[in-house]
C-alpha cells in the first residue's frame, strides 16, 4: 500500500475514536487538548490504518460496480490473486498475525501524511500440528508534509504450509 496523500482532519479523528469506543477527550475537545502535555488534539493509536481509504487500489476497499473480495476468506465467492509487487502477508492470502506501531510523534489535525510500504523480515517456524509457518513483515512508514517520520507500522502475516501425507 502506498498512500500519496492522507489528510489528518479533526473530524476523522473524532469519528475514528468513536468507532473504536475511545472517549478520551484529547481526541475531540480542543480546549482540553491544549492543556495537555501534547498541546493539541491527537489521533488515537491505530489511526493510520484508516489511510487505506485513501489508497484507490487497496484490495479491501469496495469499488462501485465491481465484485468485492470482502474481508473474509471468500464471502463473495471471488478468489483474489496476488498482484505483482505485493507482500506475502495477509493481503496475499495468508493470515494477519500481528500489528506493531512505533510513534515518532502523534499524528494531529493539519498533518498530511504519506505512506511508503516496504518488505520487512521473513522467517519460518515449525507449526505445532506439523508443517511450516512462513512469517513476513510489511512495514509502512508514515511521513508528514515536511518529510518527518511520524509513525512506523509493521504488520506480520503468516502463511501455512500443508503437511505432505499428514
């Protein structure tokens, strides 16, 4: 996923906080937020996941008039093929195993973020029921309008390997 322009707006922050059920006033009350150490409204943890809605090619984003893969295994009966250059994690047919965020500073209203994706580490483990588990990281770096690194998001995907003769 590459995000060319992800504007961070106070209304987006408010709706995201409400959607996750977080009533912390720092996400909505400007007067309250001014009196905090941060000094302004900030975005909740995991907020950068909403950047996917600014990527027209994001595979889980429905496109009018086109069949939608959906967020389940294949709820629509559509089989999704891995695209060239796509990572090997959950987006490529595996399972989403973990998500990690490193905040270099808080995203706040007025920021315009860009997200650049790169492959991270890969490793293999033996599964408890036999067969190998293949893990891979996808790293997205979110930078602000000045090029400053704001958030590093690392997703870990896992794919299973079937046991032969098992």
